[in-house]
C-alpha cells in the first residue's frame, strides 16, 4: 500500500490498529512519547510568554523614581507609566476572545508577543513621559491577550485528565514573575539603567515568539 508523503516524512510515526475507535486512538496518540514531548514544548513556550508579561507588571515599579528624575516630571505624571499599562490591559482583555476567533489563537498570540517586544524596545528608548505613556499603552494592549490565550491553548493541548497539571504549571510562571519583578528591577536599575528593565524583554520575548510559532 502506498505511503503518503506527509506520512513518510513523519519522524515519529504512530502506529495504531485499523479498527480502533476514535477515543482509543486519541488516547494512544496523547500517550505517545513524541506527542508528550511536543505538548511540554508548547507549555514551555506559553509559560515563557506569561513570565514576560508577569515581570513587566512589577519590574517597573522600583524604577519609577529614576524615570521621574530622567523625565523631570512630578509624581502625578510618572504614575501614568503604570496606570496607562493597566488601563490598556483592562480595555483589550474583554476583546481577546472575539479577536482570537477571527484571527486565530496562534496568529494573535505571536502578534501580541512581538508587539509587546517592540513596545518594550520603544519604552526603553522613550525621551519623555508622553512617549513613554503611548508605548506603555501599546505594551499593555499586547500583553492583555497573552495570558488568556496561553490558558486556552494549554487546555486545548493537554488532555482533560491533565488540565489541572497544565494550569498548575502555568500558574507557577504567573505567580513567580510578579514576585521576583521588584527584586530583578531593583538590581537592574542600580547596576545598569532603568531603561534595561524594558530591554530585558527583548531576548525573552523573541524566544517566546519563535517557540510559539514553531511548536504551537
């Protein structure tokens, strides 16, 4: 019997009995070593994205006094660096499901991570409080989609009996990142410059986008 090109190129072929029911076939595929490795690669890529946004929620807080001095503004205006980010998150978050259905989860997630990375670079280059607020709004709008899309894709990737494990693993990244953010941000600000609190997102975000594009 002829073998299709797609089947011939499969590096990890999964041989299943011909008469087996669809449920049994799905369970066998899920238990296959190649499928197991692939789902954890997907989880790693998604968790990296959640760490990216989780860090950004708290890493900037300790740098605000240094940013205030750099931009020569008062406390009321520098607070918009934080407020603008969360305002954008609040506005975009309810729309993520609607956008994901029309654009596709993977495409929307990759675009969100890349937009977040680009906005982070511009935040680091900002020459004034006005520019910073604009780029933080863009950053928040992109970051709003990352966590809900991550959870939706994880639930789709892992079988129902492993949903608790998937959500627990995902939660580790989401909980640790905001806790470690102030410590990391303080060290970066004191030893380098407050702008590096944004630049640090570039390599991590680029890696997350590449992994999501390849594995999801």
